[in-house]
C-alpha cells in the first residue's frame, strides 16, 4: 500500500514551487498545470498557453521546471509533460 501522506506532502511542496516558477512562464504567454505526483517521485505537468506549442517547451520543462523541483524537493525524481 502506498504511503499517501508522503505523496500528499510532496504534492504540496511541488505546488508551492510551481507557484514560484509560474510567473516566468506567464511572462512569455505560457503556464503550467500540476496534473499528478506519483509515488515514485514522478511529477506530471501540463504546459499550456504559448508553452504548449513552443519548440523550446522540453528545454523549459527539463532545464527549468525539473531542475528547480529536483533541487528543492529531493523526493522528485523526474518531471514529465502529459
């Protein structure tokens, strides 16, 4: 059985960090939505607005969002776009 307390705590931390990241994405006409945080530390997000169709979205995801989340939240193992 999964430890939902840890997942819930991690989700809250991720939500807090996304709030800090969001203004940078919104400045370029994009945004990010948290979809899920899985037990294995995978964070699922959806890039929307200008980010959804941008050729640089994977760089933004991996070198921006994932880097920040992994640095700030050790439980995060990866960030994927869904």
